[in-house]
């Protein structure tokens, strides 16, 4: 896949923009672009294995995987989320990072702070945006059926299934659909079907989010990964040199920056792994789903490699790092030839053999 698209959403004044600033801040300053009122910042996925392979092979090009964070600008005015107005834009996301205010006594509306309530309210808004779309589609199909056009009846059944789930208070993420059913509604990009991770925007007195017990329990009940950090503090630390960052993080009981922790959490939420291709020309990371096979991995590199796939020459990155060269791995019997059904493992270094 290209850069992973992680959209930051949340209640108004929950701290989305502060979280975004912490994620894209660097010692040289913030790096981001704009798309309308939205802000986009692309960062490299940190991977010590890939960096070591770069040092070994000294390639002309070094290409880590990337994540693009999107600070979603809610429509001006009104008290609601505005998700219905942003449906098409939000539909492009690979996943949502749902920012929840977890500091202070009152929220942005001046009401008593309720992080769990914020979480549930935003999840409900996503579902309601879907329900609005589903009901319009059901109505249209029913009108077509009255005119004798019945080709959309299979889709009608799936749309009704989705509607029933939302009416029952269930997320479409938790709704089991067959592969055929998923194809019938894939183009609708339902928001409540996308994976979600939660970000607790905590105060500097609780940088690791140890006081977020209720929110942590609510997320666990919903199967949502939770990451907590203090956005202003992390943004300030991100302006420092790497050496100085390590010292400040240690002072706050943290081992790595929020950006790195969030990327790792996003990979876990989306069940993603990385495999690598190496050589004198290029050392590169590729992102696929856990459980994908060698042909799928070949297709990530180039569609022709998947079409003409013969074998995947494979070695674990830690072995290649130890042995330094493919030749040494081969001599030790550690370089494997895998077929098209081989399930790629996180950190595999792969060279595809294919017909031209």
C-alpha cells in the first residue's frame, strides 16, 4: 500500500490539532501540507531493522514505509460532528485516530469532562453518518424494485443487514459480512466499518495516561487500542535533537516519542506488517496485511511480479543482518525458496523470482 492514511477525528476542542502538531513536529519545524481546511503530514515509519539493512547494503535509495496523519477540520458552526458533510473525505481513511480529551475538569463545551462519553459520542456520530447513507440507498433500491428493476435486491439485503446492526447499537466493524456481501457495499466506504484507535490527550501531570482507567476499560470492551500522551509536551520534545529527546522522555517515564508509539499502535490496529527488499540500488520497506501470501507481497512491488510469480527467495531480516550477505545466508542453508502460498512474516527480506 502507499502511505497509510490515519485520520484524526474527535469531539470539538478535544485537542485534535494539538495531537497532529505533536505528530508532525521535528527539530527543523513542522512539516505538513493542506487539503482545503484539512492538514496532512507524512512521516517515515521508524524501523531499526530497515536502518541496519541500509547500513549494510549502502543503497542509492532508502525508502521506509510512510504514514500520513490528517488533521480533519470539522465544518464550521453547529454542535454536531459534521461527519455527514465530510462523508466522502473521511471515506478515504485507512483508519481513524479518535482523539479524546483526558485533561482538566471541563470539555470544550464547558461541560464536566467525560472521556468515555466523548468516545461513545464520536463512535455514534460515525454510525449515524452511515445510517443516513444506508437509509437513502435502501429507499432508492425499493423505488427501483417497484418499477420492476430487481438487480439490486442482493445489495438491498446487505444494506438492510447493516441498518439492523446500527439500529441495534452495533458497529459495522463488528458485523460479519461474507466476501460477496462486502463487495456489494465496499464502494460506500462506511465510516463505522473502519478500524479505530483512541488517543487520550492527557495533561503533563499524567504523560503515560495512568489515570485513564475508565477510558481504557471502555476501549478494551469495544476492542479499541488506546494510546495516551500529552500533545503539547510531546510537540515540545519533538523540537529537540534526538539525543536531547531521549533525556526528556526518560524524565517523564517514556521510552519513545508519541509519533513512534502511535504508528506502532496503528499497525497493530490494522494488523499490518512490513517486509523488505534490499540491494545496492534500493533498500525499501513494504506494508501488507498480516496473513498475506508471497504473491500478494510480489504484487505490492509490481503487478508483473505477481502475474509471473515463480518463487520468493526469503530470509528473516535478523538473520541477514547477522550474516551480512545473501551468499552467507545461502551457504548456511538459511535462505529459503517459498511458493505462492507462503505466508509472509514480519521482517522478511524477499526477492521475487518471476517470469518476464
